[in-house]
């Protein structure tokens, strides 16, 4: 299942409050400002700073 578009519109990075974008074939949500990628597990976004991985590009 893909993240609902309405939910995706309101999700923001908990660290810098920038909207996130779906990446990695729907397995993560990336913040373009701080480059953190938050995982999606069992169709639920895990928006915890400690769970995010930092990707440079």
C-alpha cells in the first residue's frame, strides 16, 4: 500500500519542519533540507529523528 496523498501533503520533517517526499520506491520519506530519510514500516511512516538515516544526495 502506498502512503495516502492527503497524509503525504501534511507530513513534515520533525527536525526542521520541511515537507518530506516519497523516495526509495515508497520505502522512505526524505527531507530535502536536512537530508534525513524516515523509514516506512508496515505502511506507517516512522517520523522519529533517531530512526532516520542521513543521505547526502
